[in-house]
C-alpha cells in the first residue's frame, strides 16, 4: 500500500531531490530530467507520471538558466552552435510534449530507460575524442546536421518531459565537434528552451505542480554550483567527464527500468 505523506514533507523531499538534479545538470549538462522524474514518482510520491514530467520540465528550465549564466560568464558557451541546435528543436519539443500526454505513464518510463541506456553505451564506445571545430557551424554541412540533431533531441525532450541534455551533449560533441566541457555548457541553451516549451504544454493541461517545481529549483540552484565546479575540475583529465556522464546515465537507466517493472 502506498505511504501517504504530507505536502510539507513532499516539498522538503523535492528540495533535497533538487540538489542532486542541479548537481547533475551542472556537472554533465544533462541527466536532470532522467533523475527528476523517478525522484518525483518514487521519493516525493507524486502519483501521476504526467505531473512528474510537467513539474520536472518547469524546474529544469529555471535551474538550467541559472547554470547557463554561470557557464556563460566563464566564456564556455558556443552561442551560435547552441542557438541553431535549440531553435531547430522547439517544434520537436512542442510536438513531443503534446503526444506524450496521451501515452501511458509506465510505458513512458520504460522507453526513457531504454533510450538513456543506449546513449550511455554510445558514450562509452566512442572512446576517441571528436575532432574539435574551431568555429561554430554555418547553416550548411555540419550546420544542417546540428539543426537536424536539435530537432530530434527536442522531440525526445518534449516527449519525456526531460532536459534532453543526455542527448544534447553527445550531439554537440560528436556532430557539432564541440569540446566536451563546452558541449556541457552549450547544451544548457537547449535545456532551457526545450524545458520551457514542454512546461507550457503541460501547464496548459494542468499537469505542473508549482510548489514542488519551486522546491526543485531551490535545491537545484545550490546543487548546480557544485556540479559546475566538479565539471571544470574533471574536464582537464582527458575523457574523464565523458566516462562520468556515461556511467551516471547507465545507473539512471537501470533504476528507472527496475522501478517501472515492479
């Protein structure tokens, strides 16, 4: 039998969950949504997966913006590349979030676990660094590839109500050839854009819990600063940041799959 908890306890648990969510977003530019949705469902005890998704999207948009400002001040954001990527993904995020409202919550979680695991394996297999682009892509060649990747990532982010960072970072790194730390920083542009688009769709449908979203943001802002500091320290050690990214995603995928099949 589910254990009933008070609203005050839910808000406290949401704030604590926000610490880990913000840390992940600051550290690897992703993983926030894939952490937040199961935390809201299984720790904070939000009963409706769609409310968990909508609330997550709202919180991630705000937390991602705070982390983006911090990275931007350090000069680590590839603005042109990230804007091409994010702009291309807005339509996908809108369509994905509309579609997901009509899909069973349990099926959503299993699909999410599968995609997260596949991305993690890709990051581990691609042990060689991607060639680095000296400048941002124009709207030809690599630029069109970046835009296409953005559209796909936006659709996935909207469908699952997540930041999309776990896809944005590899896409920017391998397709747009952005160095790993700058890919983490630049991915936050799309995190904010996709999160806002998804949150608006869910809010219109009455699927955003504002008090819980505020608690997630409060914890996320604090956790985000810690994640950014660790990311900068790890980035100097070759492919360590990519390995951390992949291992965290594998752990998240396993947990989501386990809880979804119980």
